[in-house]
C-alpha cells in the first residue's frame, strides 16, 4: 500500500491511496486540475483512479468532485446524507458502509462528529497493510479507538493550538467555541492524546493533517505530539505534517 496526501487544510483536502489493484482518492476538495497535476507528478494517470471516498459535504472536501467525476467516472462511495447535503448531482455511486472490493481490499467507514449531517473517516486494509484517515471531528468514540489501533499509517487531524485559537482576534467567540466543541476539530492536544493510544508496534507513519493556517503551525503540532509521547514513554519518530499546497512524499507500507 502507498499513501500520499495531495492537499490538506481548510482550502482543500485530498489523499491518494494505492493498493495492488486499486487507485483511490479520499475526498476531492481542491480543483480537479490540481488533483490531475498532483497525480501525474507521482506517476499516476488520473483516469486510473477507480474509487473515490467522500468523508463529508463541506466544500474543502468535495469542491473538485463533480468535475473530476465527469472527466474520469470513478466509482464514488458517498452516503445518501452527504450526497443530499452537498447538493451534488452525480451518478455511479455507492452508499455501502463496508466495502469489499473484489475481496482484495477492505474499506470500512468510521462515524465521526462534525457540524454536518454525516461524516466519516476510513480504514483501508490490504493483506498486512493498513491506513486510517480521520479529519474534521470534534472527538473520537472510545469504541472506534479499539478498531483503529496499531495501523500502519495514520492521516490524522491536528487542527489547532488551543491558545493560538483563543487569542486569535480574527475569530468571533462563537466560532472558537464551535471549533473547540464535540462537532468541531481536534486540537493538537486532542490529536496527541488519541494518537498516543493508537500507536502500536506495526505503526510506521503518522501524518498530521488539516492544520489551521491561522491557529497552528507544523512545529507546534509536531512538538505537542512528541511531548505527549515522551511523557507516556512511547518512542516514535516518523511524524510528518501534510500541507495545503504541497504534497507529502509517497509513503509505502
């Protein structure tokens, strides 16, 4: 399995996942043109994308979906609630909760909590390889943590530093409370707490994602996680940050 975050942030999100027989996009929140150029830069023909997984209806996750779908016609997995809320008119879709694709990979959705009708994270597994994608959630249920423990790669929200958010003069108090709430976003502190419970002997990479441009920095997100892991005597080195306009490397597990 190979994973590359193409774009991550409040202006657009998309992650590429490659297995032996499938080429997958999780969300298409940037322009279709950006996605096409990004895929070609890692040697992937956009027409080879056969599966698109949609997490929720916000424009930074579906903004480029309609155009990409029209050009390349991949099968889009999207729930009825997300489809209705996004107001997208697309065909060749599936709303299955658990997806077995020719029995060679398994894709399972995870119920998250955000200010939308429906939002999902995803677990993708192929043979002994696995990845988890979780962004745009105010919290994670303890029962979900058991299901996503010790996976190979985590693409995981670390949206904001609480102090920076609360001291931001550009955000009204109501927006700050929404972001901090159960239907908002994970802070660096929240993210670190969850990841400290999830890292296992098979975990290879953590990619911190959906960082706020105004209320966070890569350095703060990484240092918060490192400090939390150190306090819990957990040794882990491969901590990376996904950015808005810059792809990560193509990581293989």
